[in-house]
C-alpha cells in the first residue's frame, strides 16, 4: 500500500551545507550545554542538595547514578525518534529535541531539595533527567543526518564534524557558566546559585528553535521520498539489512566512556578529600581542553575526508586508552601543571580524533531510508553503557574513591570494542552519498515503503 508523497518532496532541494552545519553546531552547543551542566552539578552539588549528607560517599555515588539514568533512557528515545525521523524527516526531530531538552533542564532548576520534600526530590530529579536523555537520543542523530545529507560528497567528514564541535562548545559553555557559580560562598551555591545555569535553558530553547526552523529538509531525504519512498517500518528495514552496522555503531559508541570519565568521575576524584584540588582549577582543565577540541575536531574530520574514517577513528580510540592513564595519574599527584597538560592532550587533542570523525563514520554505514534510526539506536545503546561507566568507576575506585589506576584500566578496556568495530567496518569516505549503505542491502530485498 502506498500514499502520495507531499508535493514539497517532488524534487530534491539544493543542498545547504553551511546553513545545516551552522544549525547543527549552534543547536548541539545549546542542547549539550543543558546536558553537561547536569554533569558538573552531579559531581559538585547534587550530593549535598538531593541526597543524604550524612554519608557523603553514598550520596556522591547516587548522584553520579542519576547522571547515568539519562543514558539508560536514550535507547528508548532513539527507537521512537529514529522511527519518526526516517518517516517524517530530520528537521522535525531537531526542533522537538531542542525544546524538550530546554524545558526539562529549566524544570531541574525549579526542583525542591531533599530538605524541603524529602525523597520526592531525587525522584523528580530522575524524572527530569530521563526527559533529558530522551531529547539527547534524537539530537545528535538528527543533526548528523541533516549535515551529512546536505554536505558535498568529498567534505562529509568536515561538515558533519560541526555537530560534535557544537557538543564540545556546549560543554565549554557549561563549564564557563559553572566557574563563577562554583566560586560562590557555600550557602549561596547550595541554596540558589546552582539553579541559575539550569534556568538559562529557556534562552537555549528559544535561540535553538529560531535557528533550526529556517533550515530546509535534506536533498537526500526529499529524493528518497520522491522516488522509492520512505520506509513504513524503518526499524524492520534496519534489522533486516543493517543489523551488523548497528552492532558496529554500538561498539564504536563506547568510546564516549572516555568523555564521561573525564567530565564527571575525574572531576569528582580531583576535588575529593584524597586529592584536594580546587573546583575552579578542575573546571578550567575542562574548559581549556574543550577550547583545543573546538579546533582539533574539524582538523581531524578534514583529515578523514582525505585518508579515510577508519585510521582517524583508530588514532582516537587507541590514543584515548593510553592518555587516560596519564591524565588520572597526573591528578593523583596533585600537580596542576601536569593535570592541565595531560587533560588538554588527552581530551582536547587525542579523543577529538574519534569524536570528530564518528558522525560521518557511523552515518555513512546506513542508507537514507534508515540513517537516522541506525545512528540513533546504535549510538544511544553504546552511550547508555558509557553513561553508567561513571557509576561503575565510582564503585571500583575503592572505599576512598582514589584507585585511579583501576578506573584508567576500566576506561582503556572500554576502548577495545571501538577499535574492533573500526577494523571490521567498510571505508566509506569516497562512496557517493546516494550509494551509502546500499552494499549492506540485499539486492533482492525490497523494503516496504510509502511511495510517491
């Protein structure tokens, strides 16, 4: 059974690579500003505001677990939003996810504390965190699909990297906002100061909506809808024709464990009693590393347009496994110069190789009819593991939370599946956009579609 495609889909519009990249960058920066201010608050503030202060170690563990809750919600959001995005287009998902993230983050800033409403406070916190996770599930996949399908064939790596540059920009913005907040007197910080970054999400939602609503749907999606038609059941097509690539993306997405360990666990460890480094200094480590990443990501992505996705991704995965040891060791010494140097190298330079290339690397594994679903589901399952890596790291760090070597070893082990995934994947940087993912599709198989 088929229905006519909308008239607007009768012909593919011209590509808008710069506009798509700008919308992806700014939207992702604003979206992940919301997401990462939660990470900073979970490490520095929420243990005292939402959990039992009489047991600081348990309070910190529970607070970090709420950070992981959003990652558990991500796969659920990925299945739903991926299906809708492959049926109705990338633009609708990009606008929806931004609004949902802005609203849920604003509500976190309005929540009552444990002293005010008891155990209801952390329950409400978890609920808002789940909404954040659902939003993030569709954000990157829709932005990646949008930029990849608007980009010139030989520059897909460069243009899709703007999504991840935006993510790093959002993390940088979140860190810079928290610097003056963290410097407030303790009573002001815990009473009202921590709420301010969350309230700013209203601005996030408004600015993001204005930017993204003016962007056209992608030429590839319009062409697909006008010719073969969009798949009625993208998930069925994905399971039949692209299951191996979904597994590769799941394995590859575990590289995000490096980011969560660096951003959350290392921050909590460095500012703990066992090390005693200042909150402000450690926030500056993250800020400077992200400044470097903003420059490194497009450079690594441009290199992948020339030499291929796999070698650049492998540099990032293997290098991150090694440099995590150096970074956590530097923190254990209490040396600020060493911590700054190794943090910038590990997260700003080395991790950026994998982080900057994966939007193109994963997106090019799938055909247009299932690209958003494939990237969303694969990444969000992998990211769910990465999110709870913080909680597991807190558990294996010993009773005093200072066994950094075991945590580094654990993080390095999580870099092994991405290496295997990269070695087993096809190289796609020279494949024309309209032919991406087609070799994974059996010639005789014809997906159920809604055709023109």
